[in-house]
DNA sequence: GTTGCAGCTGACGCATGGGTCAGGGTTTAC
DNA sequence: GTAAACCCTGACCCATGCGTCAGCTGCAAC
C-alpha cells in the first residue's frame, strides 16, 4: 500500500504520515526501489491508534516515548515491530506516571473552571431580563 | 501606576499587558501626556482575573467575548468599567453555553484517556519484571 | 548634561500538528 | 507515448500567548 492509500485508510493525509515518521511515531517504512514508502495494514492500525491518542490530548513527543509499547493499546492487531527494548521501559513507565498526574491536575482545573463559568453564567442571566420570548 | 509596576503587581510582564489591550481584554488605559500607559488597582485586579481564566484554559478570544462581564468573577473589586452593553449579552451567554459544552467534552475525553493510560501502564508493569529493588 | 532604566511601536521567533506550495521523479491509464 | 495522478524532499504558512529584539523617546538621579 502506498502512502496515499494508507493515509486514507487511517483517516488522515500523506503529510501526517511523513510527519509521524519524522517524529519517531512510525518506523521508517519499507521503500520501493524508487524510494516510495509502502505500508502494511498493521501500519494503518498503528496510525489509527496514534490519532486516537492525539485526539485525547497526548502530544507527539508523549506518543514517541511510548512508541515501542503502542501495541498494548490495540487488541493484538499490532505486532511489536520495534525492539522490546527493556532499556526504555522505566522511562515509559515514568512517562505514564507523570502523564497521569498531569491529566488529573487538568481534570481538576477544568472542573473548577466549569463551576466558575456556570456561576458566572447564572449571575449574568440574573441581571439580564430573562428574554421572555425571542430577542431578535 | 506605569506599565512595569502594574505588570509586576499582577504577576506578569508589560508585554502581556500590551497584548491583552491589543486583543481587547483590557480597555485602552489612560496615557500620560507623553503617551505612557497608566493603570489603576482595578486594572491590576482585572489582569489577575484574566490570568486566572487563561490558566484555566480559556482563550484570549473567549475572554474578550466576556470582557464586559469580568467583574462578575471578582467579589466587587472590579467596577463595570465597560458599558453594560445589553447588546452583547446574548452573545456572552451563548459563549458560556458553548464553553461549558466544550469543557464537559474535554473532561470526558480526559477521563477516557486517564483510564486508557492507566490500563496501559498496568500491562506494561505486568510484562516487566517488577524491578524487585533498584534498576540502575 | 548625561547615564541608564523604562516605555513606545512594529516585527519576527517559539512550539504544536500538520497544510500547502515548489520543483522535481514515478506509476498508471488510455 | 503521453497525460493524469501520485510520490519525493525541503521550505514556508496557520493560530496561540506571549518573548525578544530594534530603533526611538521619556524620565529620574547624579
């Protein structure tokens, strides 16, 4: 599969795939003799996971860090294409811990903001005549 | 108070104050005859609120939208220096509603991510020998 | 008077996650 | 054989929330 098809299958663009590769989220794909990238279905699955994580708020660097363990996130579609590298395991684990902390803090802040905004909204509505019907 | 002192009092920089002004978060301050900006304590209080909201994840544009109603967020330190403008009230209200939705969605996603990461973390730890003591 | 910090405006820089050319080569279809 | 569609690399563009010059003026102290 060439890059255009792979990108379409994963719901993104060729540019994004090259970008992920450049940033270490995707392994350098096999090239044809003329230099064109070729992708497998496993690669596509990997890209889908990457996109999911990005949409959840992880950064590219985060995902690069746990790049070698992405297969854990997918019910065995993904092979562990990268070396299992025991060496980086503690780092990845650390990253998870830190990330969890950050997320918790984030949730707390958002909750606070939610509260604040809704109070503010209520006060606003109080001061404003409830706009009995329409306001155009 | 000139810009440097006001910025310091609010815990930020002159650059930020000019930026807020330019983007409509702060009213154009009174200038000295030679063009230097002067700020009051109320202005400083306003800046603090702006920073709080920014740190909670609102964007500059969001804050600009509710700019005329910021005094609602502070126990009467702030005068309603801007015209109460009934006209923009529905817009501000709409903005609150949309913002609340976005925040709720955000919290949901983060919660999902938290779950996902913690499962992933657990699996990782499972595969790795629990590193009985230290691993250096 | 003059040194030196403070302020002014305008413009470019940074990181993120890619989009969008530009200027080539390749592959596919007719 | 040739045009259309795709791929390659490298480089610049977007929005956000300011940081950081650059080049000039203001202000307070000595």
